[in-house]
């Protein structure tokens, strides 16, 4: 009798541990916040996109990078068009498929229009895996994407809980990609380059965390492209040269315009092939490495371009 009990226990244990050992693929749910009749935060200018539109763009870039540069990761979206799934539906979808990660993408707003920067929210600081992912994303925002990070916050900091984090069963983060009520940040988030830089920072944070958590799964695709490529618009040290973007505009401005007189360097204007309203960007300097550009960045910011960022030439 005793033996039977032991055998039953041993069988359960084998099945249980076996299901973990055999995990070959992980699932991430990407949740573009708001949608449909719910626009989310409105941008500083009515000519700029609303939060729901930017959330979707950044989410699709993020999912695209994961699908292109990683393997053994299944990407599931809560929406891919301008519709509004309820918060319950978003939570149920992630729980029903036993997702491993839940990443909700939002843009922030504040009644004071000077407030700017990124934030990553978790349900509670006691959730170590969620906090690790949030910290990694914020680290990427500040160290590699040149954004101001306002850090990781939980329900105590926010003084309210976030439904999609509270009720999802997996590692979960809600990323606030910047403040649309801050004109400069809204403009940045309206550029394709800005959306790509933000999405690739989240991508890099996610990649760093999954590689550590699932060492037995081979995530990095080695065929045709290298995983560093989505670091596009900003920040990978490589053979290509780098420059510093100081501004963007809807209509072309002459590089010799008085508005640039504080920059004691030659300003170049580049027309982007983009659907974004901010088609023109203005850059200064040319650097053979990202580090070289980085050492020059504070000087250029001191000319009055606090949001200047490093981009690939
Ligand atoms: Zn939102």
C-alpha cells in the first residue's frame, strides 16, 4: 500500500517536472492600450496622433522585432487594429493561453506639460520577475535610447492598481512610453524613428530577461539577420556612422535658419520616407562610433537641445 502511494506520487512528480523540462517555446502577449472609442491621452497638439494610435504603432514594431529577430517566441496581440477590447477581455486572453509575459504599451499624460519621461509599471514590487523586466526596459530607455527614465512604479506608488497587471497570471509590465502632454515628447513619439527607438528598447529589455530566465531555449535567430539590427535608429556600436538629431519638423526649415543659430555646428536636414507628419529631421555631427557621439551629446544638449538623440547616419 505504501509503495502504491509512493509510486503515484512519483508519477505525478515526473509528469509535473517533465512539462517544464520540455518547454520549447514561450508566449508573449502585447497589449496596445486603449483603441476604438477610447483614444487614451491626447497629444499636446490636435495635429499629433492620440495615445491609442501610438500605442498600436509601437506595439506592432515591438512584435515585429520579436518575430523577426527571435525564435521560439510566440507573439499574441490583444488588438492589431483600432478596436477596444475590454480590460477583462485582455486579461482573459492572456490567461487562457497561459502566456509567459504580458507587455502593455501606453503613453502618459499630465496636467503639467513640462512632465516628461518613461515609466514601467508593475502590479507590486514583490513580483520579482515583473520588476526585473520593468527595470531592464527602463535601463534600456535611459542608457541606450537616450530617454529620461522616471523608473519602475507599482500600485503603491501609483495609488491605484492596474487591472491588466493585477489579474493576469504571468510576468507583466505596463510601459508608459512618454508624455503626450509634453510637446517635445509628443513630437518624438509621433516620428517613426521615435517609435522604433522606443520599441527596440523594450525589445532589448525583453530579450535580456527571457535569455536569462529560459537558458535551455535557443531564442536568438542566427540566420540571415543579426539580433542587433532592430537597434536601428539609435544605438548599436558598429561600422556605420552616427549623428545627433536635434529637431524635427512638419515643413522643411533651412539648416541656416535663425532657429538653429545656437548650434555652433553645421546643421543637416534629412527628409524621412515616413507617413509621420514630422517628415524632416535635423542633425549635427558625424561620428564613427556611438561612444564618440555619446561624448558629444551633452555639449549639443547644452546648446538648448535637451531632447537631442543619437541616431544612425
Ligand atoms: Zn494609456
